C-alpha cells in the first residue's frame, strides 16, 4: 500500500470505529441505526481499499441497502421517538460487562486475524472481483457454502410457517383464517 | 375475461389514442371563446324602456336589483286636459356579486328593458365595484347581440302571426288592437 | 485517463444529471397533458412552455426552507442529499457509448444495484425526521416496497449478467445480441416493474399516495429541499431508463449509425423507457399495499427465478 491509501484506510478505520461507538452510546434509537449506516459504509470503504471490490459492494447492497432499511422499518413500526429516550441507557454493571464482552471479542478477532494472515501481502495488481470470489466459494469452500444455504432455507421455511395463520396447528393461539 | 393484462393494455391504448388527438383546451386569454348567442354574461339595461314598475326587483330571488325613482307631474298636453304623473328613474343598479344569473328579471320585465349580453370580463379587485349602476348597465347594451333567428319549423313570432291574421281576415267592425304591432 | 479528461467527463456528467431529469419532467408535463386532452404548460419560455421546470426551480429556490418545530434537524436536512446522490453515482457508471462511461467498474452491475438501494435511506430519514405521522407511514411504505422489490430487481439483473458472463456494464452491452430481446424479455419486464416500484412511481406510488397520506415522507418539505426530492425522482427515472437500456436493450447498439453516435442511441432508448414510465403513470391506477406485496412475492420473484433458470439452461446448452 502506498502512503495515500494507507492514510485513507486509517481515516476510514477511525470513522468506522467512531461511528460504531456512537451506535452504542447515542440515546436516540434511530440515530443509532443511522450511525450504523456510516459504520458499515466505512467498512465497505476499507474493503475497497483492500482490493476486495466485490465484497465491498455486497456489503453496501446487503447491509446498507437491505439490513439497515429493515432495521429502520422495524424501529418505525414499533417505537422511534424523535429526541433522546431516557430509558435507552444501562446501569454501570451492564456497561462494564458489555465493554468486557466487546473487548474480548475484539481481542479474539485480532488474534485470529494476526495469527492467520499476518504474513499476507495484498497484491495491488489483482482486483478482488467476482471471478476470484466465485472460484473460491464454489470450488474450495463449496461445502460450507451449501451448509449455509440449507441453514438459510430452513430459516426461510420457519419464518413462513410462523407467519401463516391458516395452517392448522401452527400459530397456536389463533387459528382464524387469515385473509391472505 | 380475456388474456391477463388486457385491461392494462386497454388503458394504455386509450391514453395513447387521446395523446394523438388534438386537445380540447380553450386558449382563453389568447383566443376569445366562441360563445352561443344566448350566453348569460351580464345584464344590460335599456333605460328608455324602463317604467320603474319594480317587477324585476321584486322577482329577483337574490334582491340584487336596486331601483330608486320619483314621480313627476306632466302638465296637460291639451287645454283643459288632465295632468299626468310619470315615474322617473333615479337609480337602477344590479349587484353582480349577489346576482346568480337566473335571468328571472329579464323574463319578468314586461317592457323589454333588460337584456342578456355575453360579455363576461368584468371581474374587479374590490367586490363593491361589482355593483353596476345605470350608466354601466346602459353601456352593456352595445354588446347585446341581435336575437337569434327562430328554429326552422318553429311557431311564428306572435306579433307576426297576429299581423298576418289581420291582413287575411279584415276585421268586420271597429279596430283590433294588434299586440305589439310596433315591432 | 488524464486529469483534464476526467474533469471534462465529470462536468458532462453533472450537466446530464441536471438537464436530463428536467427533460423527463417536461416530457411528463406535456405527454401527461395530451394524454388527458389538455395542453400542459404553455407560457413559460414562450414556445409551448419549454422553460416551465426552470421557472419551477426558481420558484422553489425562493421559497422558505421550513423546518418543523418537532423535527430532528440534522436528519431532516441531510435526507434530500442522501436521496439524490446515489443516482448521481449510478449515472456516472452508465456506459453511454463504447468505452464512454465517466467511471468504469469491474462489477458495475453490482455497484449500481448496491448504490441504488441506498437512496431509500434518504426517504426513510425524511419520513422519520419530519415528526409527522403521515410522513412516517410514507417512509414505512417506501421501505417495505424497496425490501420486496429489491429481490426481483437483483434477480432480473443477475439473469442478464449470467447471459453475458460478466458483471461489468460495458461488457454486458458488448455481449448483447438482438435475440436477447426475446430471451431476456421476462427479465426486462420484471426489471422495469421492480424499478418502478423502487422509484415509488405510479402504479406503485403508495408511499406518496396523496389521497391517503398527503405526500408521504416529503410532506413537511418545502423550497429547495423539496425540489431536491423531486429531482431525485426524475433522476431515478433517467437512471432506470439508462439501466434498462444498458442491461436489456443493447445500450449503444443499433442496426445502423453506430459509429460515433452510439451515445445518441443510448439517449434515445433511455428517453423511450422514460416515456413508458410516464405513460404507465397516466394510464394505470394505484395498487393497494397488499396487492403490491402479492405482486412482488407471488409473481415477480418466481418469474425472475424461472427467467434465471431459462438463462442458465440456454447458457449451458448453447
């Protein structure tokens, strides 16, 4: 990496960490979701600088475009007041525990990454486009990929069963025939 | 029921067909509208015909016609004759902010003193200006179109029919008073 | 690519971004008027009201920028920019002629779809920050609509990418052959319908259904910020038209006059799609919210999967 890229990468990293901190510290619940957008976008920028173009855009498409929108949707559907929510806070004990868990997770990730990839050098010439990702997902890692897809399928089926009310036995409380 | 989406295609076809035709928008300020002869635009007053009988003012559902008058005594025209009194019009005004253009005043007038004019461009910035006094009402007379010809096959006008009858069968005795033969 | 060249391209892009939505808006004014047997704007600019939208822009600029008392000021102010910028980015990626894109990306189609999905956050922010229940309802509807229609949109685009064997937009146009019009027809229709839904354009304009929720998420906006949302809508039409052109209609390809005038064909096709979008708006009534979801999940997603299958089979056999 040349100097400029390094500087930008560091700035994006600071942005990601800073907005992530704001996500957990802000007292306004929708602002938390919006700071999450910034954090995820900054991470996408980091991917981009690491020559993982495809992953970066998937990050934007799935996390920024869909997951956060879903999150905002759910927030608005339930309760999302404008302004500070006083109950959006935790006691000291909870804070300490949360900080410890976060630090432990971070330490674990850093250890694993440093252990596994400390010697790696990113090839500036290569672009982490779709072919490389496709090849590794569908050749080397095809089994985990399939296992994951089966897991997702099961989740989908489960969601459909839970939301349908016209299936006898499902949705124990009310078996009123839904209009759908 | 037909093919699925037939309704959608039909809607699209309708709008497209409409687009290819000339639109019917009137280009009003640029092109003055072509109004039919009986258009009710504004009411004109032919002062000479008015006898201050007040019928129009009384028949007006909105009470938007204001008439003031006084009586004048005319000296006898012949020696030893009677003096005559005559109504003189002092004020004749129509408040067009109240008028609902029903035309009952024009129908009610027995002396043909009120007429419809198709003029409609007399909007004002102040509502009080909409009270047209007699001079303004008289000005509208210039814009009253001649009465349209009768429809082919329609009944003859009453005065013409009466005159024709008088010519065809001369009155056996005395005068017959032709109705409105002056016209 | 020299700096000067890049600068020229960026200026051109900005000009297109500011002019094309106005052109589409004017086409909408006039086409919609004539479809309803009206004339539309006739005075501004002299000839058939060609400058109406410029005059509208001046009017918007003069209006007061109202901030509701209970609104969340920062989110409220930022929302229009977030709604507009993604379309600028997408427009930069559209190849108008052979090798004539402002920026070229290897995974262009992915980038375009990803960025287009961000625009919705602007709408959601606007709806929430306005402190108006109708705005929140509009934002909810917009979000629900986007979540449902993102899937068929991506699947339809994936079908073309599979057919062309590349994710880059110029690559797809290079690989495009006229018979793809038939092969990818369901995909094209799905893409267009889902795109309309993502733009909240009629017949999918429940997020701004004026008879129910005033103007949805944009109810509280006035002046320049409102104009930005409107510009975003029309820029969205331009982007949808350009994307449909590039993915399904062969971009700059045409039986004749291809040489240096490829960009002209891209423009013509884009405007044709934009006209179709306007035509649909005039002709079709608004769907109900449940009809909208049913259309997405019961028709478009399965159809998109079938299209994907057909594409795969033809690719493997051919």
